[in-house]
C-alpha cells in the first residue's frame, strides 16, 4: 500500500502534465508542492517564471534553478499549483498548516486556473475537522480570538510561529462550516484579521487526487 508521501508525489508528478510552457505559473507551499517543484525541474519543461507563495518555496525554486518572478512584474499566472489540508467536493479548501495562507491566497487570486494536488486523505464531504488558520496582526490577537469564540470556534495561538509577513496565526478548532464562503467572509470582516485559511470564495478549478489505484482528475460537483 502506498504511503501518504508516495501519494503526494503521484499527484505532484501528474500536475506537471498540466503546466503550459512559456507561461508564468504560481506555486504554493508544503510537502506536496515540494514534490511538484522537484518533478517540474526534472521534466525540463520551459516556464517563463514562477511566482512563489513563501520563503520556503522560493528556496526550493532556487535549489532547482527555476526562475522566480515577483507578482508585481506580471499581469497574472496561467496556473497556480498548491495543495490543501482539506478539500471538499466543491473544491473549497482549508489551507495554511504551513502558515503561508495569505500569500497563497494572493497568488491563487492572480491565477487563471487553480489546480489542487493532494492525497486522498485530504478529500472530505464537509470542511472543519482540520482547524482554520487565521493570520492576525499581533496586537489584535485577543480581540480577534474573542470574536472567533462567538463564532463557535476554539482559537489557539500557533506558538513560536511568525508568518512570512511578520504576523501571528491563530488556529481555530471546532468551527461548524456549513457555508464556507460565508464563514470565510465573516472571519475576514473582523478588524485585525489579515486573511484566513478558508479558500471558498475562490475554490480550486481542478483537483488531482492521488488514490491507491491512481490519480483521479476531479472537477467541482456543485454550484457554489
Ligand atoms: C501551506 C498549505 C499547504 O498546502 C497544506 O498545509 C498542505 O501541506 P502538505 O502538502 O505538506 O500536506 O496550505 O500553507
């Protein structure tokens, strides 16, 4: 039976087939994405440049000699490749275990197509077993946490962690996420919140899901 890492690698290698040559692409963050960067480099595909979502990804791009480009230098990216912590059947996601959610959402917003790559353990009927990360301005942490409690969640400060943007992250456990877009908007409306790890208003367009019997290509199955 394939391990979780083997499944992540399978999804990552499949994603290389979806990368157009001579275009700018966006690249997410995490262990699945690390497999993708390695596979992209080995493929020899010629991309114009990659917009990175984190310092971790930038370091990998440099290691594999993939040219990095700043988002301000391009009008957008043809495709954004990233993984998720959970993804539902509408391809809405919870992201941010790696703490790169703010920059990931920015690059995803600039993409014509968002392709999520994941192993089958990430595919869920309902979002919310995984905590929702909320990036906050440090001195607003307690204010935001009190409001998150009123939303029915249990906020926990991610100890010893600072995001690439210099902010803190509060992980919110136990939220009942029946309407992911409304929840994403409600959390972002709180003063002091930079962004949160619900990727619902802009879901993925395509999911490459690695299962024991191969990589499945999944499109969203309901209108949002
Ligand atoms: C980082 C993310 C990652 O995509 C998510 O945490 C999945 O990571 P991995 O591929 O390591 O399982 O959102 O902020």
